[in-house]
C-alpha cells in the first residue's frame, strides 16, 4: 500500500512540476467539452482563469498551452476550428 501511495504522490509532484514549466514547443490534442457539459469545479476554474476561452474546455486549453510556450516558441494543437468564427470568441481570436 505504501508503494502505491508513494507512486501516486511521486506522479502528482512530477505532473505539477511539468505544468509549472515553460516550453519551446508544445504539441497536443486538446480535450473537448462545452461549458454546459462541464462540472461546476472545472467550469468555475475556466471562467476565473481563461475568461476569453471559457465556453469550451478546448479553447481554455489552447489558452493554457499558449501560456506554456516561451516567447518565440511554438505550439501545435489539434483543435476544433469553429471558435475562429463565433462572436463569443472575438477577444480570444484577436490574440492570434
């Protein structure tokens, strides 16, 4: 049991270290989940931390990946393109 718990803690610490970093290149397939299907905790987190991309987890994730990327770095993401044309993402799209 101690080995399992120790492994879980080690994994959580490593994930926290990675999520706190900044990178030259970020490549991922973003998760998709519209705000009306999100639980209260994730919905509130997205509204508080990613107000321009809060309507879908994928756009909040895109915003987070942009923050992971160092200046002059790159990010390559598999993501839906519908947000490029929706008025609710006007501020979000203007940053690209």
